[in-house]
């Protein structure tokens, strides 16, 4: 009834061989099979953004992608980008600004914010508060009211633009 | 501030080293959340753990004639298929009533439906399997023979003789009723220059915590203990309930709460499907995990609000409010939720309507009725948004009727800041509120005059903007008067145990818990300040009934005011103990010593005498060198409960500036302001963010959130795509200000701040919309959420 597939992929720089059911979502594979629980599950229908991860450099919803689709792919999760230090400044800004309360949305929010910020680095224009709000509008946060998140992302945008200009 | 006086130092509490009260220090241990290394219950895996999925009733009301589970039992991965009657042998039912809510009644509720399902989504059969997916697969193989019964859905007709009674033993569908008549209401209305009457309607909405409800129960038959990992706000309360209904002693149950992905009151209740999990673990003798999926969350997480309130206000031409009258009707689902009851919200509405205003004439009735819909219970700011919207909506309509500025009407009627203590018409007692100071501050922050000018200029260009206000009162720091007096075993007191470890650092074990509010930081700030160490030397332990003092947990904005005070007192007590030990080592008098930055110093001169790590080393490892008869006590515990006032009432005022697109009905929020008085502000950043988060939850209720049901009791929008919550793009920037009136009930003087935002936001959005639309002759909007369709209807355009 359920078919299994062998897949090989790179997760946070590590080669992984998986044997997964065809119906298994990427986020379930990461959480259940690899115990990478930093990617969260809020809705499993593509609305909340808690499951956000990067596949081949693109931000995707881990609940809308199947694990088998990631055969041969490069997958990065919050644990991976934390360890590489890629978003250390953003994480620091979130902590100082209290841009998280329960923290459940935070891994997805950080990856989504990083997507915007990476487009605007190297002397690029600093996104406006409205730009930031629009960009993170696919990620639910039920705790913060977003204002602090916008503050934190804005602060990093300004700092990064300053550093690179 | 009062916290100055008890400290031995000539410096004030805020000047001392290690004074963290009032400082926006970052929360400790946030890195685990930002790095994806938190431990939510949904992340947890235990050896031999199995997963449960529930087959849920597709009908709002149906008799369960027969369940055929034979096919499901044979399915791959299935460990057990358990029906309601089978589970009822393991766990007893409960009734959600409290004795101090006179006349409240409810029916026994079982962990799973026994012979009848009373709402769409009630669990009727459980499948335990190796994986959740296998459990869900097997659910599809269960055959249930239902006989559909007539559902009761409309609160307006729930009490009619022709409506079936959901629980025949109770006689009717009335859960709870309360009436109040103060002053001379009829006379006041008769003598008023104007009377305004209208009906306010509040949609049903729900919490939508980002992490759904999650629980792992582990009955270990070897040591006869149940360990429950649960994302709950009240671990000790749940310990008591699990023990009680499984027939265990409390010491056989341990509840552990680590990271919780949002709560807002949703996770402070007893859920039948979670009670079923602990029972299944006991039955099957292995760990069982249940994580609600989002679709289940919508039909089983408590819903809230859903009130229809007829309101009436009297006013004189000079702006004096003469009387308030309300009639509130609310439907709560088929059961009053255990153990807090579903009567509290309506009760709170009766308590709070008219609250900020010195008007002695007030009549109220509230009726709470059963329905065949999901249960309703306490959600963030219980009853406050209803009471505030009714009160403030009426005040604005009255102001418009006599042609007075809404702020002038408020200033004329708000209790004077020097009037306290005050007993309001509803009978509740206010220790100290600051409505006028808060209003003045708000008007300065928003530059009211300039904003009115901006509004007028925009209007001249065909842009319709509105300004709305809402004064509010918030109930925080509940004493035993909230639940204890009604017979619920929900601790009103809280405790803190602090200990000096062998290296000079402090451990603080507290009964309050963390769901993101920052309670951990606040407790650390209190202990570090009162004991005298830097913040990084304090480790806070919470959320474990085996390892924390018995306490209430975190709800009703009690963690800082109650848990913080206990921690403050415990820190002081430990300081005395440590100074006694240091004095004995140094052959000095304890009174001549103090602790600064982790070092015992001479009081006054701050000359260093001995480090804490050295005191600890001697006391733990070389007590033989201490004088005979001296026993060092490097642990201290203190408890705290408010005694002089049943609640710390806080107050504040919010303002909203928004724009209505009269062609599409869309509302754009431009800016939001809030001034709040939560007494001593322990951590300004955390308080501001609580208020901001609360405002957005209030804005959600005002503009988007609504659990839609059809007449058969089917929820129509039980998913995140159809149930709208605020997203970043629709939300405004929010400016927060403070007025500080500490409560005299505690040394710290801290009141709560978690409900404030939610309490006032819907009312001030409503008033702002009506302010924007009034010149266009629109019908005043009083039905939430204020959807584009409703806006266009109010304008007569559709
Ligand atoms: S869990 Fe994937 S978007 Fe919500
Ligand atoms: S911090 Fe809780 S959902 Fe964003």
C-alpha cells in the first residue's frame, strides 16, 4: 500500500541515505528520521511557515515538499545555518530585541528573513519596514505582534548594508 | 518605589549593583530557541513510544450505536484500538463547575465519547500505532454506526421549549446565569438627556497557538509512576487532575513542561483527548504521544468570545454618563470546561462593563447556554475584550449623539486618579488605577491634535481615516478568589526555592512556567536583585512538578506579580542565610555585611570580605571549620499569594488610527498606541512585547478571526487557509507607554500585563472604524469581525 524509496541527499553538509515512504513530507523526514527538530510543524498545509527550510538554496515549506523530491538535493535547516554562523547577527538581533516569545515560529522566521536580507546585502538597498512586513507575511507568529521582528530584521539590514558599503 | 525600603543598603534598590528591576535585560537561554534547539513536546521521542490518532465525530450531535474496529485492529503498525466505554474503565469522567458561580451546571464529560458525540470533532475511538501515519490509516478502517440527533447551535433559541435539551438530566440548556442591579438604573435612564441602545456581536474565535496541543504520557508500571510531558500552563493543576481521574496519588504523577509553542489560555484547560492519552498509557503500559494536527486543533482547542450583548447607556448633554445596562448571551459548547468552568468569561463581562467610569447605576444579566459546537472557555484576556468593546462602544456612540469629543466624554467620567480605593458599581474593588494619567500620556504620544488635523486633511482628499480610543481595566494576579474558593485545586499561591551552589551561583526553582512571556527572565531578575548576584549567575528551573514548589503556573498574568514576588522574597531569605554563614566564618555580625556582585562585602563601605564561592566551599566541604553549633542553610524557600486584594486590577488606554477603503471595505491599520499601568515594570522590553502581542491578538478578533459554523454545527473554516489570523503585512507599528502605580499588596508592586493588549484593541478598532464612517452616514458597526463585506453593508453599498 505504501511504497518506500531510497534517497540520498545532503543535509546541513552531511550526506544522508534515507529510506522513505513516498508520502512522507520533507519536514517529517527531517524531524522524525533525522531528529532535526528545529523545523517545526504548525499546520501541515502550507500556511504557517513554521516548517521553513532551504532546499538547493531556496526557502521552501517542508510540509509541502516530499522527502523523495529531495533526492540529490542540498537541504539546510535552522541547525545547519546556526552552526555555520551564517545568520549569527540575525539571531543575535532577535535575542536582543526579544523578537520571539515562544520561539516556535522563530526558525522559519529567521530563514525567511535571511532570504530577504541576502538579496539586499553588498551595498544593496535596505528594505523598508513595509518590505520586511511583506516578506515575512507567509510566516505566522502568534506571540510577538511582529513589531519586534520587523525591528530586529531592520536593524540587521542596516548593519549589513553599512558593513558592505 | 516600595522595593527600596526593605533593603539594607543606603543605595536604592535601583542603584545597587545587581539591580535588575526595571531593566530591559535580554531573556536568558534564548539561544536554544533561535538555533532550533528547543525542546517542545512535539519534538519528544521516548523508547517504546507509540502514537495515537483519534477518529472524531463528523456530526455535531449523534448517538453512537455501534463501533466496528475489527479491520482497524488488523492494520499495519496498530497496537490497540480503544473505544470510549473501554477507556472509561481506566479514567473517570469530570464535571466542570465551581461552587462560587452560583447555579452553574454541567454534565459528566468522558475522555472519549461513550454513547453519544456532542460536537463535531469529539473523539469517539482511539487508534494507537507505531507511527502517527499508521494510526491515521487505521482510523479510516473503523466503522461507526451513528444515529444523527438534532443539534443545538443557535444560542438565541437554546432556551426555547422547542429546542432539544442536550443533557436531559440537567433540565434545560442553561449553564449559568448571573444578574446584577446596582443604583437606580431606570430612574437614571428616565432622567438622561439621551439614551443609546445597540447590540454588539462578537465572533467565536480560537487561540491558534503556533505549536498545536501536544502531550506524551509515560506510565511506568515498574515504579508505578506516570510521567507526563505536556505543553501546559499549569503543571501542578494537571498533576492533580491526572492523579484524581486515574485513581493515583499525586506523588505518582509527574508533569514536565519544557518549551511551549504558545498558550494564550488555550493550554490551561483539561482536554478530553489529552486525558485519553494518559489513560491509554496506563492501559497499554507504554509511552503514548499525541500532537493535535491543525485541523483537530480548530475543532477541539477551546474557542472563545461568541457573545451577543445588548447594551444601553444614558448620558446628559454635559457629557455625564448616567447609567449602563447590558444583557449578555453566550453559547459554550456541550460542556462547561473542567476545572475552570466556561462561566468565568460571562461573569467577567458582568464585572467589567462600565469599569473605568464613575457611574453608580448599572444593571447586567449574563446567560451562558449549552450548544453542540466545540467547547468555549478562557482565552487571553477572559471577557475583557467583550466588556471593553461594549463599554467603549457605548461611550463613543453616546459622545457622537451629544456631539462631544470622545476623549472629553472619557475625561469627564473616568474615575479620578486620586479617588482610590474605589468600589465599582459591579461590586469589584480597585486598589489604585490611573486612567487620567494614562489618557494624558496617550494623547501626548499620539499627538491627538495633529492626528485630527491629518484626518481632516485626508478626508478632504476623499480618504476616510478614523481615530478610536478604548480605556480598559485588566484583571491580573488572581488570588484564591478566582478558583480556589469555588473548590478547584488550582494553586493561587506560588513558591520559589533558591539555593547557593558550590561555586557561588544561584539556582531558583519556581512554580510559574514559561510559554514565551519571559517569566524565566523576570524570575532571574527578581532573585539576582534581591540576593545580590549578576544575572548570569542565576539558573531558573521551572515546569517540573517533581522539582518545583507547588504553584499555579502561568495564566491570568500572574507569573511576574505572584511568582516574581515569591522569587524576590526567597532571594532575600537566602541572602540572610548566606550572610549568617559568612558572618560566622568572618566572625562578624550579619547585619554589618551585604552581598554585591557575588561577593560578601562590608555594608556601607562595600569593602570585599569573602566571595560567595568561598562561603559555599567552606559550608559544603569544610563545615568542620565552622563554629560548633552553626549550621549553614544555603537554601531558602518563600511563597506568596496576594491577600489584601482579590486581584490586581491594572488599567490603560489604547488608540487606533486606521483608514477605510470605502470602495472595497478593506481596513488598513496605520498606527496603534497603548499606555498601560501594570505597577512596577520588572522588564520594560518584556512588558512592551506582551502588550504588543496582546494587541495583535485583539486585532485578530476585531478584523479577521471567526469560527464559522453552519446550522448543523459543522465548523466551516477549520483550517489556517480559511481561518484568518493577523500577518505581519496587515499589522501596524505599535507604540507603548507606561504609568506606574505599584500594588501595595507586594514588595515588588508588580501587576500583570499579559491581557492588556487583547482587552482594548478590538474596542478601539471598532471606534476608529465608526469614527471614519460616521460622516458618510454609515450604520455604526458593532459586529465583529469587521470584514470588508460588513463595512460595505454598513455603508449601504451592498
Ligand atoms: S507546517 Fe508547513 S506551512 Fe505550516
Ligand atoms: S514567538 Fe511564538 S509564534 Fe512567534
